[in-house]
C-alpha cells in the first residue's frame, strides 16, 4: 500500500469543517496544517483511535490554529490514490 499526498488551501474559518470532512473520508493517514509560507502549525496523525472522544481536543487545537492565520494549507497524506472518475 502506497501513500500519496495532496494539498488544499482554506481560509481560517473553513479549517475545522474541512478537517472534519477529510477525517470522515476514512483513507487519511495524516493531516499537516501549514501557513502560506509552509510553516507547519499542526500535524495530526489520523487513526481510528482519534475518532470519537479523543477527536474533540484535536478539533479544539485546529480551531486555535484557524484563529491565528487567515489563509492556510492542509496537506493530506492518504493510504492509496482515490478512484479516478
């Protein structure tokens, strides 16, 4: 199984919802939240254990990062490539 990554650009206020959406997709291994210059603010290893009770503190941290920057990038490392349409 190979990993691949992709990157999304979001505004600070969109960050929490985008992170929730990405984690819900299921094949995400890691989320790396960066500013426009590439400085890493938060790196989240996504495992099945993160879902549920442990997920609330992660979202609180993501919300704090969103408050610090207007424009952010989310690098998403996935388990395998998505199906081509």
